């Protein structure tokens, strides 16, 4: 009895000491320790001490900034975040920020059903464009995402939306308008035991892009019989966006491969970054391997416009309207087109009609991943030439 | 400022407590007053003036009410005046838009009104100050002559933003004289860590579970029940966690506040539930509305009226929307039902069945509480009973039950007294283990609070 009372007192006395001094020590530590500028884990600049300012204090803005600063600069911040993510996993959580923890190490991003009006507008823009340019051969490759192809590796009962309904509907609409829909879903399902997607990132791997390329080649009439490649790993320490976004599997690393054409037939291309006014003899920007965003190895990331010239025998020009999935895909096509123009409508504000005329484009390829395509708003704008005087007069002539 | 933030725990609290323990006892009230103003003004810099005005006004009215003790009529006029002023402020900030919308809905005349943000803790400090005036009027207490002492009561940071609604009578002595020492600080710290863990580890995660479920417009019966179970648990741990932190902080400052929650989810009747849930609010309505209206010592019809009035007001206190009134009246009806019909039956059945009955009433009640839109409310309630549901069970339900299983299990255990009794025994037998448990809970809570600002920048997203 006596001992239990003594223990009782001991407990509260120690609790008092600990909780009087722990916060104090942490406070002193966070003052002494130098502020971190950049968080590698979150890939962002951490907030710094806000400046005192009368009106900011009165509005509550300073207080908010100061709290963010305290949080950002909390000692061992990354360790706490890892601890939180680990605890979540222990508690049985399998989803965070729209990213699911799949089986065999895959992180998979959820598919959000598109806004119907936006989807309709995009499809209309594409079909109108197809009718207007019936002289151009047009293809669409909308790559399924890992959540679709690897759905059997999703956590049990995960309440995800079905991407296939939308891809099917798109395929029907585009086929009716005369656009060749390149459906890689079956090919991907056949190869789903291979690494078609990165485990920690939302992109397809170069292997995945290669299978898609083989499928596309058939549809586009490209002879791939003389293609031979050396598969070369360029990094094994790629930590993709999905691990950053979810906080899960922060220890996991991916390998990035490049497929280099071999043999006597192999042609070398010249890559022209139009806006940047920069030319390169390689598709790959190896400097990016030193940064967090290692997928930017391919063409150094997304650019408004890239022109690729390759001394092929045939004289043909391909326009690719694309997202970042194209960046690891287009190098395969380069062997077969004299000129490829890659346009990323999210960054491109030029006149597409003019570009098609000036560059004498013969073929158009839409290359997107489904998650991006079905949430995209920029493709519709790029295809609809309403803001441009000359084009709108063209349209009225047609009507 | 909120308690469950890195800034409060690792910046405000250590600096404040260090000063509080180092300065002479005479100055503590002054420090507490200014500390409370800073606490309130942090994030709410303009409305601190409103809170100060309320303190000054009610301090003055308190002395007036006492001065007019022998002049019944004048005292009554002064009381009514001060009630009107207090309620006018509350109504203006909290119910203005609600009133105009309701009038607009009935008459068709839509009066445009600015959307005012609700001053933090307004409902709480209005009720606290009113209880002070009522108690003076009822001669339960003497008015406080010293403004600083009253201001400390009226603005003290542990309970200023979210209660409990501490009565002046309960801490009158402590406002002048209170003991502080490391052990009492430790008692407070233990309570604070418990409350913090309830809020950050349980309530916030239950909230993620519930909002995940609510993102599905079409649910199965089981999904809807899983959702409302998560919400039921979330509300309890959120509110009781905050109260635990408040009471804990009070202990650190040398105060002893009464408990605000007493394991409400083990209640065996709805009336018992309300004796265990948000005790300081229930007793406020009992003492200052229900009993002055005559309570149960009137004709049965008036008694019924009293109960319904009190519960409609209790509902309205929780938010400026009709669903809260509905929620209050719902409880009023169940209390009447128990009082006049069910009581004699309830006595005969085993207590676990009574708890199941009570929890069903409570959980369905939370549906009224959770949905301000009547259409959504009706849809959710309907789904729980199979109307408009996509079947009884579906994979979505299994997903949330599977991924939320541990959380829900811990929650159900943690709203019962047994784990806390076990912990108290552990303190007696192995104090070191008990300390380690507290440190682990604290560290996990810190991890979740740090994570709140985790905002990875997703480069070139696609």
C-alpha cells in the first residue's frame, strides 16, 4: 500500500518534470539549430521566419506564417513524418492523399472520374479537329494507369473508380471521328508481371513505354523488325512523386532504364528545345539524375515545344500532343520519323493550325496517360482556335 | 491558438509556464490574464476586443447587480439589460445570418447580410459570464470587486476557446489563492497528454475515416453505419480530448476544474447520457433555464414544454442551423419518452441492452448533428435503414471496416473506463512503464501534428 502511494507520487512528479522541460528543451533546440532551407523529402522550400509587420499581425497572417514556420523547422521533421506514416500503416491505413499502397511494393494513384462537361468539351474539340483535318492521319494512345492494369494488386476492397468505362467511351467517340485509337490495355495486361510502372511514381517505365510503342507501331504502320535496343539502367535511386505524395514507402527506390538503339542502322537525332533555344544530340538530360525528379531525365522534363530531327530515309512529320508519359516514349518513334514535334498543351500557347501548315505535319498522335487526360483542360483549348483572328475566320468560312 | 498544435506545445506553453512558475505568486493572475489575451489574439487579433468588452461589461454589471441587492425592481431591470446585451452579441455574430435566412425562407424577403466569422469561444464565454451574473442575482456568490481576478475567470486560456463552462462559484477561492507544484503539474501533464492523444491520434483519424465514407454519394447500409460509428467516436474524442487538455492545463496553473465528460458512451439511458456528456453545458441549461422555468415541479404539460424549450435551445447553442434544433428536440422527445413511458421497462432489462439502446439513439442523433442540409440528412438516415441504399453490404463497407478496424476497435475500448483503471493500477505498480506510455503517446501525437504541415510539392505533376 505504502509503496503504491510512493509510486503514485513518483509518477506525477516525474511527469511534471518531464513535461515542464521537454517542450522547453525542444524550443531551445529549434532556436539553436539552423533553419533548413529546402526539404528533399517534400521537394519544397521550407518556410522561414516571417517578418514582423503591424497589419499582418492584426489580420492574423503573421501568426499563421509563424505557426507554419515552427512546424516546418521542427527538429527532426522528416523523422516525425516517417513515424506518422509508419504508424498509419500499422493502424491498417492503405491510402493517403489519393495514393494506395498496393501489393508487391506498388504505390498507385487513384483515378478520379472526369467532370462530364469538361470531358465532353475535350472529345468535341478532338473530333472537330479530326473532321477539319481529315487529310492528317490521327492516332490516340491513352495509356491506362497502374490502378487499372494492376487492379488485382490494390488493397482489398479499395473503392476505386473504373478507368475502363471512360477509356472505352473515349475510344468509341474517337474511332467514329476517324481517329485510330491505340488500345494498349490488353498488351499491358499480358505483361503485367513485368515492371510496366514505377513502384513509387505515377509514370510508366521505359519497358512499359516500349510495349506501348510496339503496339502503336502496328497501328501507325511502322516496321520495327530492324529495331534493336540495349537496355541500360541509369539510376537505381529514383523516388517518385507517389511516395512523396503519400508519405508511404519512403525507403523504396526505383530503377530507371533507357533503351539505346544498337546496330548499324541506328540513327542519331537532334533535339531542339524551341522556347529554350537549345539544341542537344541526346534525348536524355543526365543532370536530372542528380535531382529528386529523376524522371525528368527524359527530355529534361516537360517543355512547351520540342522538335526532333532524325536523318531517316522517309520524309515524314509527326505532331505529338502529349503529357509526360510521352517523354520516355517518343525516343522509340524518333528512329522512324524525319521530324517529330512534341507539343505539351499545358505549356504551349502558340497557334497549332499555323504550326501544322508551316511544318507540313502529316500525322498527329495524342499521347497521354488516362489520369491526366481525363482531368486535362488544356488540350481542348489548344485544339479550339477561337481566340485567334485568322483561324476563327477560317471556321466561319467552313460553316 | 489551439492546444493541439506544435506552436502551442513547443512555444507558447514552455515560455508561459516558465514565467508562471518563476514569478512571485502575486503577479500570476496578471501574467495569466495577459497570457490569455495573447493566446486568444493569436489568430483572432480583432475579436479579442470583443472578449475584453464582454469581460469589462459583465464585471461592471456584476457589481451593479450586487449593489442593487435591496432594490428588486432595479436589480431585475439590470439583469435583463445585461442578458440582452450578452445575447445580442451572441446572436449578432452567431445567429444573424441564420435568422435572416429563416425569415427569408418564410416571408420570401431575402435580406443580404455579411458573412461574419464566428469569434472563437463566443458561445462559451457568453454562457460563462451569464452564469456569473445569474449566480450573483440568485445570491449564490458575491460579485468580484477586483477586475483582474474577474478578468482571469472570464478569459482564462485553458477554457476560453472550447470550454468547459466553468462556474465562478467553483473556482472563486482558487482565483485568489492556488497551489502550484511539480506534482500537480504532472497531474495536469498526464491529463493533457491523454487529451492530446484522444484528439490527435483518435478524433482526427476518425475524421479522415468519416469524410472518406461521406465522399461516396451512394452507400450501402453497412457503409452508412460504419460512417456514423466513426463520427460518433470522433465527436467524443474530439470534445472530451479538448476538455481533458483544458482541465490538464488548469491543473498546471493550479486550478481544479470539474470533469466535463464522464464516459458518456457507457450510459444505460438517454437521460444518463446527458448527465455524462458535456456536463458543464447540461448543468448550465438545467440551472439557468430549466429550473427557472419551473423544472418538473409544474403541471405535466408545462413540464413537457420546459423540456422541449430547454432542448431546442441546447440544440441551437451547438450551431446556427435548424438541424441542430432538430437534434436538440430529438433528445427532448427521448427524455420525455423515457420519463413517462420507458423508465419502468428499462429498469427490468439487462444493462448491456440498455447501453445498446442508448447508443443507437445517440448514433442516430449524431446524423442530425452532422448534416446541416436536410436533403443530405434525410438521405443518410434513409441509407442507414435501407432506403436508397445500394444494398446491405458492399466492398466499400468492407474496405472501410478493414482499414478502419484497429482505429475503431481502439476507439470503442478507449471510450470505456477499463483502460484508464488499468492505467491507474499501472502507475501504482510500475510508474516507469506508465511514464513511457505517456511519452510514446506524446511522441506519436507530435508526429501527427508535424505531419499536418506535410505538403510535398509535386514537381511537374504529370
